[in-house]
């Protein structure tokens, strides 16, 4: 049985991941954390073992196999330090990390295995792979632009997924961000040349797509000794 801790248990992703773990046969949530001023702190988690929700500073990862973090960049770095000090594996879906913060994760992955991805949905990572392949076949005479749409509460703009798409295209291209309604997530790549246009689209209909990917990442990271991995490696997508 894989013993899991979830940081950000009161968030949309943290609570959903906990719910899905309760439906598995190979994982159990043994610990959970939230920010100190969160109303859930001190309350039992509604899960099979009902662990008490702690402040992040109080979280003990000594008996945890994998800690999951879908929070903020600053909290993610706190979680990664706790994981390193405890010899615990980390799965992070936190977006918005700066290059310097990513370097910290890379350094900590020299000691523990870490899976970090801005988007853990299986379909969007196949989409990433398609964008990478597509970008090799369209020269500078083709115009390429990225459009991403998310719900009005999303803080980072452009999204981590959109930044990854631009990186995979391999050259600076315009990226348009919309924050509207309750859209879970949609990403488009528009390619246009003389007399033709190509559009690649990925739509996330529910957050379960991301949460199910996180569970795949947990199972993957359990088999690793150390290193920084992304969902392409989890899903064994050829580079």
C-alpha cells in the first residue's frame, strides 16, 4: 500500500485527489496539510483513515511514501524541502514556478525522486508530444500562435501548460490568455501558411483528468531512486 500525504488538501485538486485515492486499492492518504489560517486545519480528513489536517510546518513525512503538492510555487518549495529531509518522494503539479525555483527542485531531485509537470492529464501530454512533432515540420514562413482559456479564478497567466507549449514550439510565438467563467482548461495551437491552416486543441472537461494523471505519477515515482521526471517519462512518450 502506497502511503500518501497531500499538501493543499482544501484546494480543488487536493480534495479531488484524496477522493480518488479513497477509490483505489493500492494507495491510502495518511497525512494532509493546509495553510495555518485555513478552516480545515485541526479537522479530520474525510477519508478512510481520517488523518488530522495539519499546518504545513507541522507535517510529518517520516512514514509517508509520496507527498503530492498542487499549491503555489512558494508552498511547493517548502513541501520539497520537507520531502528531501524525510527521504520522501514528491509529485508536484504546481504551476508558475520561476526558473530559479525549478532549479531548486532540480537540485533536490539529486536526493529524492520528483515528478513535476504543469499538467498531468494523459491527453494533454500526448498533445505536447504532437506539438513537438508538428513544430519540426513548419518553418518561419508559417505563423504559429497559442490560445489558452481557463476559469476566472486561475491566478497565473499564461498557464504553465501554455508556457510548456511555447517551449516545445521552439521559437517565440504569441500566446493569448482568456480567464472566463468556469472553464477547466483549453489549449489551442494555430498554424497558418499560404492557403492552409491547422489547429490542434485539447479540452479538459473535468479536473479528474489531472487527478488521475497524478495517481499515475505516484505509481511511477515509487519505482525511482532519485531524479527529476515529467509526465512524458511517466507515460513513456518517446522524445
